[in-house]
C-alpha cells in the first residue's frame, strides 16, 4: 500500500531532520558496516605494504626467514582485504538520508532453480 501525500511529506521531513542532526549522523556512521569495511580495507593495504617491505628487506639482508614472514604477512593482508571488500559490497546494507545509490546485482539462478522453472513451463499435453 503506497503512502498518501501527507505521509510522504512527513516521512521526507523526518528524513531531512535526521540527516541534518550531527549527533545522529555520527552515530549512524559509527555503526555503518561499510564505514568499518572501508577502514579494514585501508588497514589491509597498509599491512600489505609492510609485508612487501619485509620481503624486500629480507631479500636485501639475505634472510630468507624474514622474506618468508613478509610474504605470509602480505598473503594475510590480501585475504583480509578481499574479505573487507566483500563486506563493503553487501547489497543488504542501508544508508540513512538516501544519498548513496544501492547497487543490486542480479543473482544467477542455480541449476535446481532453472530445472524447476523448466518443469513449471513444460507443455501439459498428451497423456
């Protein structure tokens, strides 16, 4: 059931007042999973750079243990970064204020879903 014009105006007024409130905005930003995912992604990049520096320093100092440790740090940072990026792109996240666009990706139906759809569309004839 759609909202009436009066309800839509009230809803827009409430949205504007909430979006303009600095305390509310900071509280929402602090609990926004995308904000934390972005921060984790930046941490992963920083740790990856530190791992690369360890690999280079281990190579220059001919310390294979330090080079291997740097590689492990880089690998862990890459895994952490990929996980953070996936969390940031989660389509179920909501934004207060309605300024951000929400991308919806169409999921490809599974094999079972396609087979069920074919079964429903089969011709009903003959026997």
